[in-house]
């Protein structure tokens, strides 16, 4: 739902883990591929520990010029997406 809303608003984003845009690395906890599923579970644990999140998706707003982290949240938060889209 998050990416669908962002797409409908024309909002730019990267679907990455910790900004690594060099590879497709989305978290897939329900993957049929055991390697991908295990990798995803480990990444979720790291996110939980670092950001104290309880749900996915995990969204970070980063300033492209300074790479400063401006805000982060987890879960589907349409009000935050719309707020940041209006500020871009």
C-alpha cells in the first residue's frame, strides 16, 4: 500500500535496505526461497534493534544533498507520506 500511494503521488523513493541502491534487496518474509527468507528475517531483526520498529514497511526520509535522516516510521502511514510529498 505504501509504494502504491507513493507511485500514485509521483513521489520518488528507493526500495532498498539501508539505502543500498546497488542491488534489489527488499525484505520478503514470506519468500519461498529459504535464503531470501532467512536474509529478510535477519534484516528485520537489525531494523527492530536499531529503530525500535514493530511493523513493516520501514520508511526513512533522507535529504538527498546532505544525506541527513529527516524522519523515519514503520507501517502504512498515508498522512506522513502525503506530508512529505507536499514538502518535496
